[in-house]
C-alpha cells in the first residue's frame, strides 16, 4: 500500500510550486560556453536553493556553476542504509520561447479540444494529440500558445521539492538519508558535465524527467551534436558572375545529402536519426546545427563517421575547406551501467505498483542527466514527471500525474 494520500493542502503546495517555477524564465543556450549557459538560470536556481533551506533540508548548497544539492537527513537511529538521490533540471529547451510563460489551469478536463488563446485561435487538439483523452476528468496545466510550459523539467523540480517537504513534515515515515540535486543546461546536453558526484554522496539516484505516468527508463540514445560550417564568397550581386559562392545555397545542397528517411519525424523505437536543429546563413557563411542519435553503439559511431564522410565528399565537389564539421559527444546509452544493479530498477517498479501504476519500462528516445551521471559512477535511471508534448507550445501536464510522481518518490524512500 502507498504511504501518501494527497490531501488538498499538499495538492495546492505542489500546484503553486510548479506554477511559480514555470513563470521564471530559464531557457538555456547551446551557443554559450558558460555554466549555466544563461544568466537567467540563476533566478530559478537561487529560488530553489532558498526554498530548500526554508523547508528544512540540511547542507543546502549552490555552487559557482548553479548546481544545487541538499539533504533530507535519515530519521532512523544507527541507520546503515545507502543514501539515494533524486535529480531534475531547471533549464528549459531553447527549441521554443520560455519567456513570459502564462500557464492556464483546466479543471475537470472534458476530453475535447482546448482553445489556449482566444485571440490567435491557438488550439490544443484532442484529435491531433490523442493522448489527451486519457486525462479526461483531471486537472490540466497548459500554455497560452505563445511559449512552451516548462514541465520539462520544472514538474520534476516541483515533485522532488514537494516530496522532500512532505518527508520533513511526516517523521513517522522512516527513511535513510535522501540527497536532492538540481542542474542547469540539461536541454543542451551539459546538465551533468560539472555535477560533483562525490559531493552528492548517493549510491544511486533517479532523475524525475520522463513524460507519461509509469515511465521507467534505463536505456537511452547515444548522443552527439554536430556543427557544419559552410564558407562562401560574397561579392556585389551585379558583378557576381563566376565569383560569388552563396553559402546559403550550398547549405541547402548539403542538407539533401543526408538521408531523408532518417529524421525524428520518420523514425521510431530503436531507430536512430540525424536531426537538423537550426540554420543560420548568409552569402559568406552558413552554420547547420545537427544532433546525431542512435541506441546501438556501433550504429552511433557509424553515424558520426557518415557525417564526416559527407563533409569530405562535399569538399571534393566544391573545393577543400568549403565545409567543416565539429562533432561533440553529449551522452551515452546508460543501459550497460546497470548490469548487476537491477535492484535499482526493481525498487522503482515496486514503488509504482504500490501507487497503483503499471510500470512502463522502455528505452528513451532522448536522454537525461542520468545518462551522463551513470557513466560518472552514479547509476541514475529515469522516472516519469508527467509532462507531455515537450519543447513547444502544445506542452501540458496533469496535476494528477505530478501527484503520482511525488507518491512514487515517497514509496521509493520508505522502501
């Protein structure tokens, strides 16, 4: 049996905390070399750190890179149980605007279309997004159609902080030492790069960063980012004959050299892809930002090599130095890090069943901080946070899904 009943007080705490978080602008920026990549992330980082202190966590810290850690102390005498942790990220994706987020609350959702913005007519369609129907009768939180919501991963942040507050308020729940951590820049693949695993002090942890209720993931993409630069030659268009080299047109040609059936929109399951994230171009230079993904390590390495070969082929046609590519590793498939450690997964699955949730164990078509942390010595599978339709204006989360995530955290803790 589960140990928590979400009475109206705790439901209101969770909702208000989430609404506060999503209104704080915290989009990350892949072009920046700083950590956090944007100064605005300090606003929510400082807010969360102060909140942890206020609700009574011990040894709360925020380092020079924006990593937050705090601890719910063990309340068992001579406790020899391991310290376990829960982690989420507070930045939001640069794929869509995260500035001036105006969340909307829809109580007792009727299963139909939601007009998010009367002025523009922007609609969250239940026929286009069929998963909406499973939330009939629940309380949905959406955008107003002008921004993303930020449930990825401010839902996870709100769930972890609420669970920690609940534990401090309910000492009758016996548990070991619990570490909580919050990271910047996960959305640009750098969320764990400067995470101090030794300082965190957990034997294992869970990221609260999945989507629908029941997700439990310990397998993910191998991931890299690739930037292709194409150099042109700008001259006056009236005197360009035989001289001008238009980098924008060359970029369009290069895009066509990659397989059209290996993109996010044409792949599923364990299929990998090349994803063109962004283009900037003028006559003189074009810059193409790609991400490269594959679950299979051999295929992943082949994809990186293929990208390099296409650049070399392009230069053979247009002249050496016309194009260049820089490929940077982002994270690896964490599956192999759980060999001999499946008790970590079993514990989370049991916690879900105690909350009347059927675990949905599957591979992530993406990644989390946990993928990198698992290779840094902190096994860290991923648990649902409840949000849906991430990285765009159709994003939403059910309050009931967030409640279930808190329930799962508490069930893990008491076990």
